[in-house]
C-alpha cells in the first residue's frame, strides 16, 4: 500500500474516494486506521464499563479530532466518516471478542458489558459478538440500510436523531429500522445468547 | 421466500396495531393464504415478545459476592461505579451495629494499572477529612483476590432526585450546591481533583447534608501527565469538560466545568448541550464548538413544578446573575471559567446575598444598573459603596496578568477598601452620615497621600475609583483618576486594565461632547484589545465596538460605513458569545437601528428595535436596558406620524425609568420629555408642557453642555412648549439646544445644528420676532440642504415654512 499510515490527509482523500463509489478505498481506509482504532478500542473494553455500556465516543473522538485538526473535514465527509467509524467499531469489537475468547479472564467470574442498553442481551465482551457479527452479515444481504443504522446506533452510540441525520433518513424510519433489525437479530441470536 | 420489503411492511403494520386487536387473526387475514409470509412475520412477532421478556428478566438483582471482605460481608447491592460495585455491608463479627458501604473492584478489571488506581482512591480518601466527603474506614483484598474499600455508608439519595422530590426552590438548591463546592474546593486545596463529579456521586442525607462520593477517578494534581491522560478516558461524558473529552491533561477548571453542568441541571432539569450526550454532541464539545443553552431558555413547565415556582417567575430568576454564574462555569475555554471552585461558590453566595456577582460581564451599564437597583434596598450606604467599588476593582484585577499575583492583589485591594472607612478619622463610622461621594473623596485622599504601594495595584485603584465616580456622574473627578491610572498602566504594560481605563475615559469624553477625543480613545482601546487576541475580554471588545460605532454614527454622523461594520461585528460576536449579556446585545441592536433609520431604512430599523426588545427581555424583562429600544421606538413611531404609538412607547419608557432608576432621576426626566413630545401631538399640550417643566430642571442639573443629551432635551422642550403656546420658554430651550450644538464638536453641516436653528426660528416667529426668526430658519434650511438626502424633506419643510412666515409677517 503506497500510503503513509501517519498521514491523515490520505484518510480524508480515501473517504472522498469511497464516497465517490471506490469500494477499494474502504479497505485501504481500514488498513490505515485499523491499528490505531484497535489499540484505543482494546483499551476501552479492558477498562471501560461505566454505566454498563460501551463508550465509543472517545475512540471516534481521537480519530476525528486528528482529522479535523490537520485537514478540515467537510460535512459531506463527516457523514462518511461516521459511517466508516461505525463499521470499524463493529469490526474492532468483534476482533476483540475473538481475542478475549483465548485469554482467560482473571478471577474466573465474568462480567457482562452490554453492547448498548437497547440490546442489552448482547455481551460486548463475550462470544455473543461473533454471533451478532455473522447475523449482521446475513441481515445485510436483504436489509443493508438497517445494518448501517444498527452500526451507527449501537456500535457508535449515535442517538436516533443523529443516525437519521447521518443516514439522510426520517427519524421515524430509523426507529422502525431499529425495531425490525433488533427483532430479527434477537430471533437469530436468542438460542445462543451467553447471558440469556 | 417473500421479498424482504413485504416481510418488513407486514411486520410494522402488525406491530403498529392498536391494543386489543387480535394480532394473530389480523395477520392471518393480512397474509391471505401466503403461508411463508405468515410464518416469517409470526416468528418475528414471537421473537419481539421474547425480547421484551428478556429485558424484563434482566432487571433481576445479581448475586452477592462471597467475600469475606475483612470483617464485613455484603448485604445488598447499592450500585455500580465505573469499575467497581458498591454494596451495603455489615460486620461479620457482630461486634458493633455498623452498616458500611463496601466497594469491590470488578474482578475482570484487575491488573496492575487498576490496582494502582484503586489504591489511589484509598489513599486519597484516607487523607481527606471534611463533613461533606465520605470517610474511608478500611480497605484490603478479599480471599478471591478482589481489592475492596470500606467506606462510611451514606443513607441518602442522589443530589438531583433529593432536590426534585422535595420540590426545592432555586435558592435552596443553590445553598446545597455551595456545600458541594466547599467539599470539592477542600479536595483541591489538598491537591486532589475529583474528575467525575455528577449528581449520582453526590448523596444528600435525610437531614439535607450533601456528601461527596467516589474518588475512583480522582487524581493528584501533581501526578505525572502521562498517567492523567490515560485516566482521562474514564469519565461520564455528560459531565465531562471539553478538555476531558479531548483526552487532554485536566486541572481544577475541569472540576469547575463538571460542577457547572451539575448546577445547570439542578436549576433547570435539562442538560445544557442538547437532549442527551451522544457521539456527535461529545465531538462538538470536545472541539470546543458547543455553546450551552441559556438556563432560562431550557426550563420547562414540568421543571418549574419541581422547583415550586411558576414558569415565568423561574425564567426570570434564572436569567441575569444566575445565568452568568452557570455560563461562566461552562466556558469551553478553561481559562475563562472560574479559576477555582471557591470563586464559583463565592459568586453564588454573592448572588444569594443580592450583591453584584463577578461572573456578570463587567460593563459600566451593568454595574450602574445593579448599583441603582440596589439603591432601593434598605441597606447602609457603606455596603452599597464597598460592594460597588469592590466589583469595579474585581474587573481590573480579573484583567491583570498573572493568576498568582491576583490573589495577593485582591487581598491588598480589599485592605485598601477597609482602610477607606478608617480614613474618615472617626472611631465610630456611621455610614448613614456620609454620602457615597464623600466616601469616594475619602478614598481618593487616602490613595493620594497614603503610603506608596505596588504600582500596578495603585493604578488599578485609580481605575476603580474612576469607575465609582462615573457611577455618581462626577465626570471631572473620574477623569482625574483616569489621568493618573492610564500612564501607570502604559508603563506597566497591563493591556487588559489599560483598555478598560481607556474605554472609561472615552465614555466620559463622549458624555462631554468631546467626540474626537472619545473616538481616539476607543480606537486605541480596540487596537490594544486586538493585540491581546484571544486573551481580550469579550465584553470589552464588544463594548468598544458598540460605543465607537455609536459615536461615529449616531453622534458624529460622519463615518457611517465604519460604524455599520463595527455594529455588524459587535452583533455577530454577541450572537455567538453567550458571555455578553443579551441586554447589551439589545442595546447595540437599538443603536444599529438608529443608524438604519438615519439612512432612511425605517422599516428595517423598527424590526431591529423589536428584535432588541425581545432579545433583552429573555434576560431581564423590564430592566433599565429597555430604555434605548423604547426611546428609539417612540421616536420612530413619531416620525411615522403615529403619535399615539409614540406616546404608548414613551409611557412604557417612563415606567421602566421610574422602576429602575427612581422618580427623580435624569432617566425619568428624559422619558417624560419623550412622552411630552408625543402627547403634545395628540392634543394633550397642557399635560405635555407640565411634564416638560418637571423634567427640564432635572435634565439641566444632570447634564452639562456640551452633552448631547442636553441638546436633545432642549430641542424637544422647545417644540413642546411652542405647541402649548408657551413661546418664551420655547425660545429659551431652543437657545439652550443651539448653545449645546455649538459647544459640541459636531460638523457645521450636522443636521442637529439645523434642528436647533429651526426650533429657535419657530419660537421667535411665534413670538412675532420675525426678522431674527426668519434668519434662524434660513440657517436651518442651508444646513439641512448640506446634510444629505435624508434631510431633503426637512429642507423642503423649512423652505415652505419660510414662505408661510414671510407672508404672515407681511400681512401684519
């Protein structure tokens, strides 16, 4: 890959290319930001369970601030940035769960970290995450938009209003999409939920 | 398989069915034989129901850890912290009847970093001994390897729910909050930051004592920066400061911010930055782009009920000083917040005692307003004086350079203030026997003859004395103090204090009609503020721009383009910067409207005046600031030929002045004059003349030539008296206004000079002194003709009158 991973200017350019339909840009983007995001996210999961939900904010914050500080991120890019960040967050959390499976937790007793209060049945620190990941992949084949909404809302922690703004949807549509996706995912996952 | 859109569609339709409709039956009908669709949607509905069941079940309490934890065992769960769980616990050995709070660190979190943090909390708490901070009793590690702390158990509820349940009014909430501040300030003085202040970490006992909990994220102020940064990520975003959200190193100001959010919520029941925190609001806050909503705007009917106050009253209570205090704590820029929690608490105390608060942007108008309002309270003159002078001094000090020096200075200045009282040479000082002016003179004498002190403090004292004299309308004495202060501040290079002193000087020059001098001082002040960049106090910049624009346009009628630009900048600045009072913005809008109207844009001007009224009323309905917009609105209605409308606004003006400044004031006299002008035109010329003869003596005593206030009053009084048939008085007032216009340094083609000539001409002709009268009218005509297109109508009017009067003179 020709890009210098420390140059956020390239990240912005890639976001632009991705927006214009260059799907290859997405994997480049992922490669450029993955290690950073992953390191930060891992830190979060290890330490953070305040309010018993996952806080994606700080993670996205760091990347976002880095981008806007050095390269004025425009509104059109912002939408893409968040869509991208949400996808990355999902990938990172699943990877983290995969690693965690091989590392036995000290103390023996496990503590659940619900991914989001709305879907508290998914333990972000456990095996539920693979199941969720593959369920989302499956749902994506028929309901792509709903999966993007789930990512923004549950993985990135956007509010419904913000999700609507970022997706260019009406808020009512976002609520319906969530209702449907949640139900669909629960049906798919309930036989194997860790804490359920 | 049916198409996904259809499944979705039918699923939503079924979910949306009203209660009581049999879903199964409805669905079977809806699917009309499409078995696959029916099966698919049914299974989704079933999953949805099970999901709801799971959510209900998950609320069951988790089991208690086995322990033992020292000599304690957990009894029931109290709550979850960021990285620990808190239980109610009791002694195993039953030696004492003692319930305690047991804080157990989450096992999966254990690791060297977390163990260290946990131990930090233990050390921190053990070192603190304050009635509003929970005490640490014991600590250790359980057999299962879980670190734990034993804390004093506080049987109470969180700060917000306590206040709401008891429906505490604003003052009671503020009193509890001040105690919380004391606890935080105590911790700060022990070099400990809390860093996770929120209502849930503040419990209030049944007796109403707040107790600060959870030093789990506390850090020592002197801890090394790297550790602080790592730890900064553990926070509650709702209460976190922008710098915390950025993951930057945080200081005392960060706790001030969190307390600000807690206070805001206590007062309004709402979060200052929107409905609730989310990724986007957090990012905006981290980037320093979010500005909190004014408390008065955030209040709802429901919140008002929980504060046992009607909505409107609560809105009023939450504007002004309270708003200034909260918003100063919530500044994005840490350096613009209160420097310490103590200062925040002191300002709240000041508010509770009805004294001027420091958070309030310090403009002359505000201080005068606060001062005048207080004059009606039954308090001794000393208190008024000291508080007033103290505030003025505080401004100067606020703008002084180093934070450390500030503490020393403020102490010395208050010693100076105490000294003033002794300077009268009486052991028993009786404030009732001395006027404020006499006390200021005593202060001046002491400053002139007293022992030499730090030159900066001396300069600041001269400045603050000048401000106090200005408040008393003792312009000469104020100027003498400024003449001493300014060279000293120039030598010392204290930009903020210098800009402030120059603005004061400009204000006096403008009052005296020395407009060129005023402009020069404001320009200098602005240049200094520009040089200070981001450190320039926003209010000073705003004031300088507004005042300079007033002088350039309204008073000098010369550089209108520059004035337009300055107004634009000042208004844009105030719209963005909540630290500038809405009332100041309203006044600035009124000034700008005057400029628009002088360009003939009356419609726009009137709209702007109405905007000014609604803007200022958000903060201080019926306050002194309403003077400018009401005054101009009355004038606009009058020039539109709507004398009734003009009179209605003028009546409001009299009321506002009466209420805010008192019946014998220059402001009430000016308001009466405006009313008289409108009343004379609606046929009430006798009452109008009566109002003039009440108002003019006050005005002539309050303003010395070449004050433009005096010019304006003289011209209007002349017009009203002529309409009432009192021609000799009309002539006298016209001559007064002409003298002022000549004394003032306005240009030879300034329309106001024409105005005065016209009034004089009309008065003289009414007295049948035609030769002199016609001469005056010709002067007026030639000035109007040179004054620009807006005055063409006036020129035409005078030309017409000249012809009429000449005919009349001939016929006699």
